[in-house]
């Protein structure tokens, strides 16, 4: 099975949220900045962010910033117990 880079970016952010490195309302780097930090394409980061958005891990604020969403983290902890 093919490994998709966007899933690596996605999992990195999910891990940061679940381990408490990213908290509710923390600003997440822009697509361009994250792509540069991780040395991947902007399309890769955009795909990861969109997946995170669909799953409720992050939300877009005023269409310019990506923010961490604590609600999903709390749901995950409740499910695991």
C-alpha cells in the first residue's frame, strides 16, 4: 500500500493535539509555513489540514488562521476510557 505524505503531516498534528502540545485555540502554522518547516508541498499540508478539519481536530477562523479544536480531543479521551 502506498504511503501518503499528507497522512504523515496529519498524524503529526493529531499526535500533538492528543499529547497536549497543541491546546484549544492554539494557532497552527499557515499552510505555507508548515510546508516549509516539514519540507513538503503546500498541497500536502493543505490535504492534511482539510482532513483534520473534516474530522474536527482543527477549525478555520476568519478563513485566515487554523486553530486547534479541543472538543474532539475530549471526545477521544472519553471513548478511550
